[in-house]
C-alpha cells in the first residue's frame, strides 16, 4: 500500500515538472512561461558537452532569463575549449570561457524579437567587477572586436549597470554602435535586487568553470578542438557571431 502511494505521488510530481519546464526554455518570440515562472524569471545551472568534431552531444540550455515590458535579458555561462599540448602530456585553454549576456527588444506583450538580439560576453575580470558591485555602485564595460587595428571603432559595444535611485534594483543597458551599417541600438532592462542577487550568485558559481579551473578536480574530459562554425547559429558562443 505504501509503495503504491509513493509511486502515485512521484508520478504526479514528474507530471508537474513536465508542465513547468517550458517556462525555462520557451521560444523568445513569445515568452511562453514568463508569468508561470516566479517574477518573470527562470534559472537553473547546467553544462555543455561537445565532441571533438564540433557536433552537439547532450548540450544543456539553462539560461537565467528576466522578461520585462520593453526587453528581455538572459545570462548563460560559456565554457572554455581546450587544445592538446605539443608534448601530448596535457591540455591548455584554447578559447577562454565567458558569461554571455543576451538582450532582446519587445515587439508586443510578452513577445520578443530574437532576430534583433544583441550579445555581450563578460570576461573573468569583468565578472569580478560585476559580482563586486554594491547597492549604490555602477560600472561600464566597452568592447571592440577590432581594437588596436585600423578597423577600430567600426563596431563598438558598451554595457552599463547603474543602480535605481530608490535602491530597488539596477538598470542594465547595452549600446551597440555599428558605423558600417550606420546604426545604433540601445536596450535597457531593469532588474530587481532579487534578480540581480541571482545573477551575481550564478556568476560567482560559474567563474571557476569559465576559467577552466574546475578541470583540476574534475574527471570530466574537456572539450578539445571544437568547431563553433558547425553549431546552430542560435547556439553560438561568440559575442560577435550573428
């Protein structure tokens, strides 16, 4: 009798989990689970695993996403890739990991335009600045893929984080200036103190993994020689891949 009752309860819990999972991974054109998730946000930790050929093997997508009236923002860790040493006695980081921030403008009630997304990849040092922010602190980061070359300034990105005047949260804004296309985009997402606390905690947890330091104690085989060009364009890990 007890076994039957336990099985029934477990079955119901699984069914409920299946119902609520889509709110974490709903299509961004229509934030399917925006209101089903607590305070329009979804969060989970996850990892990713690639074969040496670049094909996807059990890759997990678990971003922390905040949906607001005018835009949405998601945070996803991108793990580093590794390459073998010439001696064959070890591995070294080939491409550094980052914390990818993605912004989408709203095109209607609970609808967001994936095609107009903008990306900003936080480095390990930038993550350090991010998680060290206090209630009244602000910071700004600048990225230019052609910095220190003759093409510098053609495309520029700036990410700013500023506190609300009443201390209730922060404004996270991304500006993208493309002089080649003569365009300028700016997306701002207000986040509450609770949402910001989740983002900081998630970044703190992910930092050793982004740096590749978790491999010192983990027996999981690192990704070697992955080819990002073979990945679905909507799954690219580079800030400048569009």
